[in-house]
C-alpha cells in the first residue's frame, strides 16, 4: 500500500527548517520515537508554527485545576464533534496515556455522556462542547453549573480556550488534510505502551 502524505501542503526538509523549529521537532522525535505530522504540516509556515505551539503549550501544559488528562478529554470530545480525524486519533492516544486507561479516548470521542468519567468531567465536557458548537449561547447559567462542581473562573477560561483553540486546529487539520501517524493508533492501548 502506498504511504499517505502527511498533508496537502509541501513538507519542508528538516535540514532547511529554521533552527528553533528543527530543534523542537527533533526533541519530539527523540521523546516519542516519531515525528507527529502536525509538526511537519505546520512547519510549512514557520511564524504560524511558533504561534500555534506557543498557544498550545500555554493551554495544555500550564498548571491548574484541570489535569492533563482532562485537558485531552476536551480536545478529543470537541475534535470528534468537529470531525477532525487527526486530533481525535492523536489526542486520543495522548489521553489514553495520560489517563492510564486504554478505553477512555474511544468512549469520550464516541459519546462522552456515556463514558466512564466523573460527573464533574461530564459537566466540563458539556461546557466545552457548548463553546465548540454554539459559543454564542454561553451564559451565566453555564458558569454557575461549572461552579457547582468546583470549577474556578480560571478553570472556565481554560475549558473555553482549549475548546476554541482546537476548533481552529480542527479546521486547519481538515483543510490541510493532516493525516494521523500510524503510531498513534496503538499508543496507550495496553499496559506496555
């Protein structure tokens, strides 16, 4: 079978990429054993690559009341609603690893309302989905509902910002025809990964 391209736009040669981008890509490759296609596809536009990953890291790596697994739950649920194959597959793998649960990503992607998650997490995803699909309808009742589960104003911002950022990311991944790396499909599916 012919190997599919990482995406629709040209992928620059690693040797020709700006030093900071090449170094980041090589560090990811060393840590994971492969280069996720999102890095290759976005390297086509270096300034946007830097801005994208700066905001990604600010949202997904910051300390706060949301765990890293919960942040990935938001990405998986909203990316499924936006029909983004790349983000569901890639972040599903990250969710399985961070939650140490081989089933959680599939459950959250297909129907988070029936997933084996807490009521607090379900409320979080309800809000994330509303931001993703009908942000114009978000109102004070939504914030009160989150407050009942102990979410702070900063937590609400985090949920909304992750949902909104990945809405943009989902659309860009779909337009660029970003393909999930085959490695993502098996990550976190057993105790060995």
